[in-house]
């Protein structure tokens, strides 16, 4: 059975990398669909690396990831990531306060 929350890409060195889909969303502002994903590698500060690309949800079987090229698109993605991080922090604080 195929896992819809994972996909494989070929990196610049020709190696297959399995990525986990964190979430997808459509932007009313840009009229595009985006996928946010990770290959579970960490940066120099120990944070999990997260990537974003444009994709066409109608082509799920033959998904092509396209680069995000405009500052406007990056701002849309950053805003969503920031709000999700804030929500996660709030949930963690709510949970840690319960005893």
C-alpha cells in the first residue's frame, strides 16, 4: 500500500531521498497549491529542515515539484509556518500546565 504522506525525490547526487509531507495548502492570494515537506535532516542548529514547493494536486501520481520564485509566495508560506508554530507552542503550554 502506498503512503500518501511520503514521496521520493532524486537529489543532485542521484540518490533517492524519502520525504514526509507535513501539509499542503492552496493560496487564494497566489492561486497556487503548495506542499511543505521534510527529508528529516537537521541544520547546523539541530532543527529539522523543512522545504516548500509548488505542486499540482491533480497530478498526484506524477507529482512535479516546482520552485517557489517570488518573495510574495515565500511570505505566504512563512506566515502559515509561523502561525502553525505558534499554535503548536500554545498547545504545548496548555498541556504542560495541566496536572
